[in-house]
């Protein structure tokens, strides 16, 4: 999702049927005057009739958060409309956009129907809070859930691939699917791929790394129920990293698909961009030296401590060993990583982890 300056106001009433009126700023008035022209170039894809199948495929609730998303939103909505898995519904939570975002959502809702696309007012305190608020809504009653950013493009088989794996997991076991992504520019032109990971997803990995972006994540009801028990008020770095931590920490299953299922659009307003190349490595090194990674770790550990009863016995032990290792002598910090069993997915990543421990930046 594109980076925006979110207002730091208190959470407001989120009743979908009583959305608060949008402020009539000069910018908004100019945009409303141009909406008729803007609407003419929206490439709306009409929904195909659902095939009459003997067994209806399970419904997926697509949790989409928007903020100033008019540039790319229509293309993302169209990619959801053309999914080979036909049974989905979009829950769009807008964080107070004053461009054409809300009008685009209403335009698609008019053509697709409210049963396919419902529009809600988000908490307006940032994308992480918005996604957590959507995740914890009790009235979203489906068996499966998917996160969606406003500016990406889903490959047609994204939901189908996710559902194929998720349906192999017993319903009572929390399960999360994520995948690699194809990187594209603003014009949807190929740039490259996100890193390929080969080590198994686990809580030990989740403590220091998120292996899959939220734009690829699909999960079952048992996983959603876990996240609801953790609550939408928890202070965490990112909703997708939090999902990885909670589901692995509580004994769930996580599957990383090396096949790209999302075209991850790279543009000037990305909140989190592609994590590839030496440029990205230098950025991570700079953040490490500034103490950003340690601050992120502090935040995640503190959040995990609020849900200790939900964690497995093994996860509680790993968390305790990991946190203890961060505060001792240099030798205990480095050896403590080995004792806790934490790891990143690559050799360079693990070398960076050791360096962070030595420099007391973990």
C-alpha cells in the first residue's frame, strides 16, 4: 500500500451504514468536479456469472485497505474480478481518502453489488491499524480471508493456488499461505522477482523476519480467530509480520509458495518496497545502525508478551531465550541466538543478524 501521512486522530465509529461525511476541502471539490471525466477512463471489468457447480467453492473475504489509491485501485479490483476461484467478497476499508478512491469503490459497488463489495470507514491511524481492524470484525463471516493492497495486481490463479493448499489443512488448525511476488513498475512492466526463500517458515524465523508480504497472504478461519483473540489494539510493526508471528507461535501452519501470485507494483509512494538488490541491502544496513531493527524487535516482543497464554510451550521458551539474549554480554548475545534457534532465510541475512547482536542493535 502506498505510503501516506495518516492523521493521528482517535478511532471513530466504523458503522458502514453511517459513514462520516468527507470534508469538503478545495482539493476534494476540484476532484468531485472532475469525477465525470475520471470515470470515463476507468477500465471496469464486469463480473462473470458464477458457474453452476455441484459443490460451491468456499468463500474468501478479501480485506482491502485504501488510502489515496485512485492511481491503481481500479486495476487491482479488476484483477480480483478475474480470479479463477470465483467465490469472493471484498471488504474495503478506506482511511479517509480525499482523492477519487471512495468514488471508485462506489462505482464498482454500483456495478458489482454490495454483496461483492462493501465499503467501510477505517480507523484512520495507519495501514497496520486498518488491516487489524478489518481482520477483527466479527461480522465478516467466511471460512477464508485474504489481505489485499490497493496498488498491486493479482495473478488470475492467486486465490486458487492458496485455496488448494489451505484446504489440505484441518479446519481447526490455524493456516496461513503466502508467496513470492513479481515486481512491476507503475506501468505494470516487469522489473524482477522478490527473493526466493528455501528454509521452512517457523516462529524462530518470524522473530527476525517476515517471509511473505501481506499482499500475498490468504488464511483460514482458525488463523483469523487467533488474530481476533490478539485484538486490533495491539501495537505491532506490520499486520503481515504480526500474522506470521502469531500463527507460527501458536502452533499453526505457514506455507511459502515460491510461485509468484501477485504483481507487486513499485512506485514512489510504496509504504514498503521490494527488498532486493544491493540498494535495498544498504538501506537495511542503515536502518540497522540507526537502531530501527531493534525498535521493531522491541515492539514485536512486547506484543507477543501480551498473548503469552496463546503461544505454545515451545514458542514461549524460544521467545524467552531470544529476548534474554538481546540484553546480555556480547558473547551471551551471540550464543543466545544459537540457543533460541532464530534464523533468517539467507546466509547474508544470518551474518547481518550476528552483526546486529554484536552491535546491540537486535
